[in-house]
C-alpha cells in the first residue's frame, strides 16, 4: 500500500510538471507574440519599418560610443535582443484611448481661463501669486498630456521609431566626416540593412578607418609681436603635438586655449575668430631618411600633415587692443538688481580703490575685499572676473551675484558688481520615513529635524547653523530578547549640532591670505547625540575644527585640525536585554574582540587630511571619476606622555575609567562612471583602507574601524555583518539557526557587527532607466565583492587575520538587482542582494573526511520559494541616493 501510494504520487508529480512545463511554453509564446506584434503590417503601411536595432562595426581606433553618439534616432527598446518591445506595446495601448485634438483643446481652454482671471487680479499681487500656483500645476499637466500623450504613453510606453533610409545615409555621412576630423582622411562609412520579422529592421553601420594622418610640422604666423611672445611662451601647454594623430578637436581646443590665455593678459576683445588654420597639407612621401636620422617617428608609408595657424589683427589695426579694469563698484542691497534711485543714500565705503555700496547692511568690507579679484587699473583677466563671481556665490550669503561692464571707453572697463543678500534668518524642517525588512517582516520608523540658520552673524559673512534631530527607528539588536527571542528593537536618537562657518582660513599670520582664490572656509562644530535602545544607551559629545578649500571645480581639500570625541555608555532601557547584551560583550572579549571598549567611557582625538577629486556632475551622464583619499592620526599629542602617566591621569583600569586611543588610519575610495547610452551607465567602485592601533589598547575607536555589508557596501549581507575574513558568524552558543519548515537547511545568524582593521571591497553596477511613474524609475544589476580583516592573529578567532596567501578565497561575493526612484532632488533606492560566495561557510562537520563542510559557493542554494528563510536569503537594502 505504501509503494502504491508513492507510485501514484510520482506519476501525479510527473504529470503536473509536464503540464506546467507546456503551459509555460504556450504562455511565453503568447506573451512574445502579443508584445512583438503590437504594430501589425496593416498599421505600418507599405514600405514602413520599425527601427529596432543599430550597430557600428569595423572601427578600431575610434570608440563605438563616439560613433553611436552621432546617431540621433533611437531604436525601440527590446528585451534580451528579442523582437519583443513592451514599451511600444504600452504606447499603442495608451494611444487607443488618447485624443490629441481634445487634449490640445483642453489645454488651450485652461490657458484662456487663466489669462482671463489673471487680468482681473492684475492689481492684487497676493491673489495673483496664489492663482499662478493653482493654475501652474494644472497647465503643466495639460501641456505634457497634449505634447507627450496620456499617462500610459508617457510612463510605460515609448513612441514608435520608424526607419528612414535618408536618416541612415545622413548618419553614415556624419560618421565619415567625424573620422576625417579625427585624422582618418581616407575613411569610409556605409550602412547595411537587415530586415527582421514583423516589419522590423536593423541598421548596421560599416566603418573602414584606413590609415591615419599624423602631425609633422606646426607653424604659427602671428601678426601682433606681443601676442606672438605670449603664445610662444606657452607652447608646452599646446593641444597640438608633433607626432600625434591629427584631430580637429585638438585644433579647436588649441584655439580655445589661446583665446583664454590672451584674455587673461588684458585682451578683453580677443576671440578665437582671429585664429585661422590657413593650411592643412596632407602629404604622403617617404620619410625613411628622417626616421633613420631620428628626426621623426614613422616609416616610408606614414601619412603626414603640415598645419599652419595664423593669428590676425583686427581689421585696420596694427595690434590687438589691451584693456584694464576701470572703476569698480560693489552694490549690496535687497534691490541690488534695480537701478539706483536719485535721493536714496547707500552706505558708501572705499577700500583698495573699490567703492562699496552696502545698503544698510553690516558687512565686513575687509572680507568682501578678499573675495574680489577685480581691481582698478589692473590688467583685464578673464580668470579674475570668473573667480570673483564664483567666490561671492559660494559664500552662501547672496541670492544673485552679477558682474557687468557698464563702460568700456578708453579701454577701461568700469565694473559694477551687484549682489542681493539672502534672508539673515532661515528655518527649515525635514522629515522622512525609514523601514527595516528582517526575515520577511517590515518594521517602519521615521525621523524629523529642525534646522535654524543665521547668516552674517558677526558682520563677517559667517553662517551659524543649528539643527535638532529626533529619530524613532527599528534596528537589529546585538542580542535577541531572552524572553521573546525578538531580534528587532526600537531605537530612539536625539541629537543637537551647531556649526559656525567662516569664509576664510582662521590662522595667525599672512599665510591665510594665500587661500583667498580657493573659496576657503573654516568650520567649527559642536554636537551632542544620544541613542536609547533596550540593550544600551550611548552618548557622544563631539567638537571639531576644519579648514576647507577648493583649487578647481573638481579638486577639494579638507584639513581637520581637531576632532575630539567624548563617548559615554550606560545600561539600556530594558534590564533583561541589557544584562544579556553585557554578557555577550564579556563573551566576545574573552574571544579577543575589542567591541566592549566601544561601550565604555572613552576619549578619542585626531586630525586628518582629505583630498577629493570629482568630475561627476549630477544629472549629466558622461564619463567621470571620483577619488577621495583620507589620512588620519589619532591620539598624536598623547605620545608626549607614557601610557602609565595617561592611565593615571584618566584613572584608566581594565574595567573602569576613561579609555584613550592612539591610531593611524588611511582610506582610499575610487569610482569610475562609463556612459553606455543616454540613460544607461556602467559604474565601478574600489574602496580600501587600513587602521593601525597602538598604545595600551592596541586598537582604534569603534567608529574608526572598517565594516563590510549594507546598502553602500556588500549588499548581500546585512549592515556591518560581513567578516572578518572567514570567521564563522555563529551565535554565542556556536549553533547556527535552523528553520523548522526546512529541516537540514542551516541559516547562519549574522546578528553581531564585525569590525575589522583592513577593508578591500569593489562593486560594478549597470544602471538604466526603466520607465516614468511620477518619477524616473531606474533599474540596476550589480555585483559586489570584498571583506574586512584584522591585523593581529587571535587563536580564538581563526581566519580573521589578513594574509597574502589566504585573503583571496576570503573575499565575499554578492549579486542582485535594484530599483531607484529618481525625483530629481533625491533618489529612493531599493537593492535586493543574494550571496554568491560566502567565505564563512566552511562549517565544522565530523562526517566529512577533513572535518569541514565547504559550502562557500552558496548561489545554488538561493530559492524564490524561500526568499527570507532559506540558507541564502534575499537581503533588502533601503537607501537614499546612489550607493556610489
């Protein structure tokens, strides 16, 4: 009977699998047919094709990305290179219920209604302002509907992209010209068409670059002797180099360089139009003799280009005119953009030849004078002009800053600088919701903050900013509740911080004036933060002082000359949980962990230097780099005393007194962004760091250690739960968690934060736009790898120390997908990660020959049926902004 029952079960299971398999195939076929057949041949008409693919082939030196950027037509998006175009299907679905003429009429009617009502309220500014806000949103919505279609067409769909052979011919011609401009004068570009099913077409652009031409001689003919002298002294910075391939962009860049060079030398009226390429001679002649003599690189088949650049004088003049700055007036008042009214007096102050009209504002003229590079009778400089505008703008004291030349007679540029101050007092409120997803359950939370800002506090263009923040959030605890086994706690955070920002380097002596061009700032901060949890209470008092300056738009420097932290910890709000937490700290201490030091009274002081290089501009999808390097030294001044003297001074014992730290720390974070399409980016990140603690504690403060895992790190692990090395993330009783629903499946408990002295991690992420739904909904596919390690060996924690011969298998790997809701001013991010390689899963097993059950490659254990409970659960990360 037993055999019969299971025989019937096997047959039923086999039949069910067969049926489901074929139903799935039929369903997939129907979906493909429906989504690919969204436009029938009758709808398209004769000789009309959908453009579904474009490729560029044959190029070797010039990047495909550069050539594809010359193609304005964008093909309809497909799935996995199949003839399936869901956005086009949704567009046609929305088009069935869309009436363009009715949408235009509705928009026009609402516009007329607004104009009539606004005329009636012409003399009522407040009512007119309210009317503008009311109708502004309605008109914007109706205009978008009239221009782009209904919600389905705009958010989920995309209009059909039709193929036109005239476009393909024009694109091939543009490619050929582009290649010629890049020095491939004999290049050819053609196209080939491939017709796909259901009236779809693919365009293949075929490129033959042929041989490039290289610069052999560059001759400058400059009519003005002074201009000739200035240009020739700057040849080392020329964009044109002998021996390099001819590039029209370099020719244009050289013209721009010379223009900027001369405009910084008083040539206000000079423009690149005076620079002409009078001769571009392409020669193919044997240069083997010159090659043998070492006069130029190449061989007898090398193509050469001789270029002649001419800088002519203005018509009818023997030289270019030179300009100086004339009178300089600075006008600062709420109505600075309005003309000066006769009879209205403004506070007038003169300093270094500049006239300041302050409009009743108590502003330090000395500090303003340090920001203004434009000086009477100085030679005109375009850089001084731009630096002045930038320096005044970054003060964060003015709404508008304008520089205008109101008179240019006698080659003197009379300059008027106008600035409209921001409000002296400003208060803003911020708030938001947070959430924690743990083992398939969601735990909500929230936070709120109030920010109060005072500008020009002492009349020296200072800014005082004070903020108060309160948060009530769910967080995973270090230990579960002994009574209920609950692992998620409610954490309260209350903090207040205040910072005073000075627009200068506060330092005695004249050295501070050397930073005037670099938008210097001195920031003095004081903050106090309290955290209340069932397992512990912790307070942090922090005082810091930092210098910041920016040499270019991409390069920033920060020198934190003092960062003092006083930390205090007490038992938590729940006595039972707090005692269990303290017992866990004691157990970890016995294993060699230094986590317990973070929950004792301690003093940490340090200074650091940071350099940031960032060419990434928000909202622009272009190739960019980001580099941040930080070097920090902690407890440096304590080295003047012995450890015994310090322990006596702070009453430090093994269990009581004030802890102190000495450490060195370095961290390097590098990111690289590669645009693949207009809204598709490939982003890379590499982050590494090392902290070395010395002195009696032989460690650094908890906040200065490195952690792996979380929304901005290895996303397949919970925050701060990865590592160190291959240490097994067991509970204190050395027992992994078992799921009673799936016996035999071990799910390790990553409940304890795992700090390390060293970190190596990297990420690669493909980002692209999916559709628009109130905001741009972007998708991502990512892979993360990395770990943290300790520097000292501990027999109680094997596998945690970094070694060159063992660290590579200890690098954890995770992968996953993400959704990002881009609201322009902020981004909400959800990332789901699963583990691929978990270095900790070398689990002791006496049934194995070597006593180890190697389960490090854990990707096959992921299952959609057990997203939160299996041995490889899905880890959901929530964040604001992009991970890198």
